[in-house]
């Protein structure tokens, strides 16, 4: 959450939820860098919770302004913010039950009701359309290529006849990721850059190789009579995998198998994806043109929202593919599927995303001999496959490509949204590309430009 003040205008770039250790997160997520009632507007780069997840808290504490975002971001927030609120409520309930004896009850950060009350504040603005924020202040969203609806924000501020341009990346996407358009290229010239740096120190595998490996894994598992279980995040990862499967079926390279998306959130997110073909790249549009159904909703993919149907999957004997949330295997329906399949050597657990330390997902990645699920121990006998090329974040090569035409003319760059190693890596890259003034700000730092 970056607050900008100009000529009586106070606006925020994003308003994300800090996700980390519980106590620390609670502290951080309850504080705002500015009084919510004082804030006139929020410009939201994309719907991921670490960028949007504090908006209901902002509204709960008196924010009365507008939230500008692209149309798909508005739609995705309509799905993700109530879900985040539900998690907050469950977490508070769990905590209060556990600590009931020593008092210290906590309130959820915000409720589903607060999330619903946030939605009327949203105002959708199409890509590449300049809109007015104040007397001398304008903004435009340009394609970021990160998730559906993701935008970089260009702010143009005029003062005493001089114009200043600030580019805020939100999360920068990758070139050639499936379904989505590439990030805008070349990026418009600007004076100041506020850039994320999540993978500024890394190089990703190629997404097209992931399609080939997926094909091989499913073919082999099916031949052995097993099922493929894929823990996947609901927004982006699930749709990419489904898209690859649909393509593989169409190309005749993968014999059709039943595919189940077992998650109400993934189902709702896929509906949003299906509503926004204007965001697809050329290849996805061609597939869409031929199929009319990029995500197999009229077959061969079954989207499961009801618990009974989810349970019925346990009794299926024939080979199939099951995608379920949550992505890191910490909660949700994926746990039931893992419980039923980790000890079966015919089955395959296919890991397609980052697994944080101390999660069940990480223990699967490490191929531990035994796993604890719902308080019971199971031997890990299923085959484990790890596909690392699905990231939706720019890597060092993408950043180099994006910033090469830009860096030499920047007055200053601010490096944000990193942990320990990434900000210095991004600073080194920007300096190498010719930007002399690179700052790594800490929370609460202020700057005049
Ligand atoms: Zn993101």
C-alpha cells in the first residue's frame, strides 16, 4: 500500500493483505499508513489478496472513496474478497475456541459483510483509458500480463507547467504465459518507477515445457491405472492447467480423461475468466474461436461446488485428473484428496506452484517418507512430480527486457514487494541498465518528488 499526496488529493496504490506469521500479520493488517477516512481513492493493480486484501478493512474503518480497477479485477475481487473475509472469520473463530480459557478473544480483521460493502466502491476502468483523479492528476491502466485483469498504473501529475510521470508495476507479468496478453511493450517513458521485485533474482522454466510434461505425467499415470492430483491456486494456475489440458485433448495428443475442478472458488474464478475474452492473447482467442469454451465447462471438465459431489470423487475407480485448492495444501478439499491418494503408488501428486516452508505442500515437494494429514500419518508412496514453470511473475530476464528502454531516463526508482535477497538484485539490475538513483524503502518511509 503506497500512499501518494498531491495538491489536496490523497490516493493509495493497492491495499494488500500482509500474509505471514499470525501475530505479526494481525498487527500489520490492522494499521493503515493514513486514516481511511482521509483517503480519497485507491488505484488497484490486480485482484491478488496481497494487493487487494485489506480493502474491506479500509471500508470498515471509514474509507468512503472510490476504488479504480480494470473490469476483470473488479469481477475477481467480487469473488476473492468475500472468500478472504470467510478465512478471516474462520481464523478468528478457531483462535477464540483455542484460547477461550484465557480470555483474549479476537475479532476477525473483517467479515463477509464488510467485503460485500466494499464492492459498491469499485469503479471499472478499461485498459489504456486515461481517467482523471484530480485537477492536475491523471491515471491509466496498461496490461501487466500477470493475472487476468492485472494492470500497471501510469500516474501523470502536472505542476507549474511541468509534468511528472510515475509508473507503478503492481506485479509485473511474464512474456508468453498462456491465455493472457504479454506485458505492455515498450513501457511508456516515465520519471519515477515503483517496481516489484518478487523474482528479480531468479530465472523461470519455460511455460510451454510445462504443457509437455503435464501430457507425459497424465499419460503415464493413466497407463498405470492411477489418478493425478493437482493442488492449485484458484486464480490463474487452475485456468492455465485446464487450458493446457483442453489444448492437448484438441490436438489429439492426450486421450480424454475425466477432469474435475473441485473448488467453489476455482469454479467462480473460472467463470470470471470465461467472461473476459478481451483479455486473451492471440493463441487463446484462436482456441476460444474454435471451441467457444476455453475451460471445458461444457465438457470434459466438471466443476464441483457441492460437498457431496466432492466426496463422491473418492469412490471413482477409473483414472482421472483432480485439481483442488488450496494451493499449498494447508486447508480445503485438497486435503481429502491427498489423504486418499498419497499412499497409493499408482497415483501421482503433481505440484505446480510455490510451497512455503512448514506447509504440507513443502513436505510433499521434499518427498518425506510420511505425511500427517488430519492428525493421521500416511506413507508417501504416490509418485511426486514438480513443475516449476507456471509462475505468473516476471523473472530477471523479463525485468531486463521491460526496463532496458526505460532505466537510463529514470530520475529515481523505488524497489518494493520483495523479501531479503530480491530488492538488492533488482537494484543491481536497474543500476546496470543505467538508473543511478535506486531506493529500497522501508514501511513508513516518505519521499518528495
Ligand atoms: Zn499478484
